[in-house]
C-alpha cells in the first residue's frame, strides 16, 4: 500500500522553541488522525491547520484508510456512532464530522425548533470540529418537521440532522 506520510509545513520565520512546534504538530496530527478514524468514507486528502502549523495527509484512490490510521483511540466526543435508520422525506445533513449544537451558546434558545419555517442559507445549528464552531446553514427551505440529533451529540459527514416536512404534512397542519 502506498500512502503519503503526513508532513509538517511551517514558515521559516516561526518564533518559539522547537519543542513547542513539535508539540503543536503532534496535536494537529492526532486530531487529524482521530477525524479520519471516525469517518465512514475515507477522503482522498485531508489538510489541517492550527496557526502556522499544518498537516497534509493523502491516500491513493481506492486505498483503505485503516491501513494509514494510527492505533491511538479517538477522542470521546468523536467516536463512531451507529447510523440511524434513514428518515423519510427531505433532510438537512451534516457537512462535516463533529459535535452538533442546536443553540449558539449553552442556555440560549435553539436556532430552530420543530415547526419553524426556514429558508435557504439560514443558520440552523452549529457543528464543532477541531475546536472550530462551524455554522450549519439550510441548503433548502421548508418547515422543520423533526430534529434528528440531540444537542451535544457526535455527528458524521452526511448524517441527517433535520427532517423537513413534506408538502402533504404542511397542508395537513394548515387544515
């Protein structure tokens, strides 16, 4: 099997002791490997950057990620979650692996709730990935029929987060 070994890239004028850079690089590598280990579909490449430290990993097409994955266990909040049954109707799915949050901060009301009308481009949740809070925006409009994921639950790429009401559900409710 052929796989590229992760390589570190940093600017020549990087200040600070070498051991700080090595520790940061090790942390970035571990985070990247943990994300790959929890992904159901292996990517062709992965680029991770933390400040001036970055890691690039790549695999030949058709190669199995498990061969390149480390034996280090994944962090608890990014462990694999069994795939739930596919919901009926249109869904809004996770665009990345991470932790799902319904509200902008603890104790704040959720972005959207069941029954709310949403429009394309509206922020409806947050996914935390590698300590970054990434907005989840609706890729289509409609009425939220069901929130499929609990607040603080780990999600995987492509996992359904919200189910939108079908046209007949909207009509039934209006009657």
